[in-house]
DNA sequence: TGATCTTTTCGATATTTCTTGAAATATGGA
DNA sequence: TCCATATTTCAAGAAATATCGAAAAGATCA
């Protein structure tokens, strides 16, 4: 992951509604959630949530697919894992091998 | 970690100079870096860097100690690990046990 | 086709954040 | 004490971001 991608992802996550949204999507797992259900769960207006989901989409932290009238959102777990790997890169005082395996395991969730 | 702590940490990380700074500090390990050396490495003005380090301090992602005329900064690896754990909490579709061990390992770096 | 439901887009305003120059504070040495 | 070095604090202006109401776009069903 490149620096600009990490910055975009971190900025996307650093907003209350978006942080709640992605955690709900992560919790929901591969099934994901419809935008409308997410709006209900978050007690958010449809247009505000839509704007925030667009930010998460732009950061590639979520993906969406149309499903009848609704649109289903899913968290991109690989991207989340890549972000965390970027943050911890070169940790352990120049001995990254001590950290990498642990980080790799997260992407297997 | 609570939601407000995670938001503060993510906002702190989502800025170019601060992201570079914490990664350098993580790379530097327990020794950390003097503010002045960090400023040179980042080619940043002292006051701008100081403002950004204050944001990282407020987020508790770094700590500082005076050392003669200089001030030494160190990354708080426990806090970084806690942030990542918060992000991945309840992942794996309600079976967090699959993820927790991997995340716990990161804090051992 | 027309009615309805779901979601997004647009335009405006309010708030927050970033950077900078100037000044202040703290430490160590002559 | 006086001076130089290192870092922070303050105030202000520019830029980015969040939210809202209104309206538009896409999809389904009678």
C-alpha cells in the first residue's frame, strides 16, 4: 500500500458515522448490509450516509453492488489488513520479520 | 479502546507529516528521535512539526521526554496495537476468536 | 405508463483543520 | 548573568470537510 492510499483510508475512518459504518460492515461479514439498513442502524439521513459511504468507497475500504432497489455494501477486509500492515511496516527496530506473520494472519479473517 | 479514542487516533494519523512522523518513530524503535532530528528528516519547520507532534501526543500515539535542550519522542506501540484491535473488533462474522490472537501478537513487537 | 421506493447528486452554509510568522519558554554553557 | 540553541505557543488567514434540504436518477410493480 502506498502512502497516499493509507492517508485516504485513515481520513475515511476518522469520522464518527464512517467509523461506525465500517465496523458494522466488518461485523456483518461477507453478507454486508443494504444502505437503507445501515442508515436505520446508524440513525442517519440517507443523503448524509450516502456521502459518507462514497468516502469509504473512494478509499476502497468498502465495495457495493446493486441488489434490486437497494444497494448492498461490504467491507473490504483485504484493504483493512493492508492498511494495518502499512502502519506497522518496519516496526520492531528494523526487524519486521517479527511482525509480518502476525499481520498476515489478520488478512485470513 | 473507546470510540472517541479511536477517532482521535485515526484523525491524528490521517495527515501526511504526522503519518511520516509516526512511521519514522516506529522504525526508530524504543530509542525514539529528538524533535530536531525528526524535523530534519521530514524537512519540516520546527513550529509546524511541533503542532503536529502535539496532535500525536494528544492522541497518545507518542510520548515525549526532555533530554537536555532537546525533546525526545517515542511511538507508543501499545496504543497502535490497541487501535488496530479496535478496528478489527468483532470481525470474522461474530467469531472474533479467529482474529484476536493475531492482533495480540502485534502488541508483542 | 405511472406511482413508489431507494439511493445519490447538487448547492449552500457552518465547522474544523493546516500552515505560517512572530513571540515566548526552557535548557546549557561562557 | 548573558547568550545561543531547541522547542512550543499564539493569532490569523486559507483550505478542506460535514451536514442539510431539495431535487434527480435508477429500479420495481400495478
